[in-house]
């Protein structure tokens, strides 16, 4: 499954986290966040871009989120 999101071009780090149980909390997911080939729909392209990550489909339900951190 590929998930696309809008991200700042610079100054922010992104980490994908996932969990199978929302009560247990999220852990870092070792997937790579890359630039998306489709940049349509970005309102401020000088500051933002579409990025994406691909998560494997394992058969069990997983909740994912992207955490943004400004160093």
C-alpha cells in the first residue's frame, strides 16, 4: 500500500510509525519516505512537496501515521 502526503521541502524530518493495537502505542516503522512522482495539487510548491511511503500488506490490520519533527 502506498501512502502519499504533503510535506515541507526542508527543515522537517518525517518518520513513519505503526501499530496493530492503538492502546499499545506506535513504534517506528523501517520504511523509506521518498519524493512522489506526482506533485499535482500542492498549493505552495516552493515550500511543499508530495512524499510517499510504501507499507507492506501483511493480512492483519495496521494503523500508520507520519510524525513530523523540526530539529
